[in-house]
């Protein structure tokens, strides 16, 4: 009887331990099954725009292993949400595959995706005149591919974005009317309602602040108002960087700061840049409020290039260098984190295909990392903390640009022009 009792007690203990282990596992799984509503605006889920292209043409697609290499780096710096832009090419589907493999290797690995579906007008990117009133025939297939991936990777894809800067009129090669974006957003929402897409998947469009009603009142159309009501949240873009050339009133050094040192002038200018972004954000919030709508608003894109030989270089607005980029990154992260706003910072790594004929073009240099994986000034403190130890890109360890020499960096930094 005594032996039998011991066996019963031991069995009960094992059963209890097993139950506890299963409960802990269940809790962990429950914790992992987060929704867009829970991660957007949550400072623990830092967001970034990511494309892993390394070459001068997108015809050379990054491999899944190369993508995993990048994603490990981004994860180490606290990134938990990636934004992609189209599903016309294998890149986005391979990003999802890479994340799933990383999750299989380590069940605690956490990374989610805002999946973009590219939208064009008829005759976009051809030698024919774009017809902005009619959509491209490719849009239907693009939406179909995005739906398939959202259903294939429901544990990863938490947001689906219809179009990228697809309604703003300065996108003369491809922009469409809000009615076309509304059509596809409505379609996706109906798929959710009928159980053909995950019900917790959030649908949006990621576009310039002006396209969301934040500037020219000519954008304030009935279709835009319907779109605001149809999306689950608003994803707006704001670029003080580009406005240092196109709308520079905030950028010039005020007369009362003319006697300050160059660094003081720059530091003050970058605070004004942050305030400019906040102003554009607020302008969209005010328009949405005017419609009687309460809707989450997050930043789908903002960034600052570290190199330029054009409008933003030494002969232009002088906005471009790693020091200013680093300040802008810091200011935007601090503001958005404190305000419950997700900021998909643009972007993770430099890409050289965007202006392949001009290596010094600003579009090639928005990354926080260089093509070789060097951490730019914005991330030097993370290198010091050792979070990138054992990680690298294309066989290169993660080290600081300029060899970590701030004085060498500052020699290339210029103050904004005077008014």
C-alpha cells in the first residue's frame, strides 16, 4: 500500500507539472496571437519599412537566407513589425517565408508584417499617357495575391495596405482616384465579413498626408470621406526631409539664431522638422474629426536620407547627412512612442536600385544601415550596447559608419541656410 501510494503521489505530481507546462505553453501561444489593434500604437512593437534588395536591379531578388539575416538584425534592435510594398515580385512572400522559418527555429521569435498591395492607374509605367480615372488591369491580380498570402500566413500578416502613395497627385506615373482604393478596401472588408480573410486583419491604404485630407481642400471628396470610414485605420506619410526643398519655411535658420553655432542651428532645425511632421499628422487628424469619425491614425512612412547630390545636398537645402538623420530618427521615435502612434520608419537598409544611375542620389540612402550592413549614426548607441554581436550582412559584421569617429562625421555636416 505504501509503495502504491508513492506511485499515485508521484503520478499526481507529474500530472500537475505537465498541466502547468501546458498552461504556460498555452499562455505563450495566446500571447503570440496578437492582433493589429494590439500592436499598432504599442511602443513594444516598433515598426519599420523593409525591402532587402542589395543589387542595382530588383531582378536580382534577395534569397530567403539573406532576408533571414536582415530580419535577425532588425529583431535585435527591437523591430517587431515590417512593412512591405507589393506582391508582384517574390520579395514579400519570401519575407513571410523567412519569418515563419525563424519562428519554427525559435518559437519565441516575434515579427509581424504590414503587407502592401501595389495599385496603379491604367497605362502606368508605359510609354502611353497614364489614365488616372481608370485602374490598371494588374490591380485585381495584385489584390488576389495579397489575399492569398494573408490567408497563408495569418499568424504573421496583421495589416493589408491597398496602394502606396497611390492617390497623391504628384505621383504622376501611376496615381488613381480615391474611388479605386475605396473599391478594393470595400472588397477586402467584405472578405473579412464573410470569413474569407482573418477577421482581425486590419485594412488600410498608406498614402501621403495630403491624400488623407491634410492639405489641399481639393482632396476633400465624397469618395475620400467614404474611404476614411471604410479603412480600419489611417496610414499617412510625412516627409519634412523633402519639404526642406519644396516647402522650406520651417527649415531656414531664423534670424534670432543666426549667431548660434552650426550644431546649435542643426539641432534646432531638426526639432522644427519633427514639429513639421506633427503638424502634418494633426492636419489629417483634424480632417478626420471634421467628418465625425474616430479612427486610429499611424505613420506609414517617414524618413531622412543620409546622402544626396541633388536638392538636399550641399548646393541645395543642406538637409542631408547622418547626423541629421540620426536626430530625426530619435525625435520621431520619442514623439510617436510617447503618443501611442506606430511609425513605420523608412527605411531599414539602403537600396541602390531606386536611383541606379546615380549612386549618390538621396533615394538610395534612406536606410539606417548601409548596403554592407554598417550601422549609421542613428544606431551607434546600439552597436555600443553589443546587441548586434554575432550578426552581420553578406559576411560583414555590424560596425559603425565612419569607424565610430563622430568628429569625422561632423566634418561633413552643414547647417541649414539662413532665411
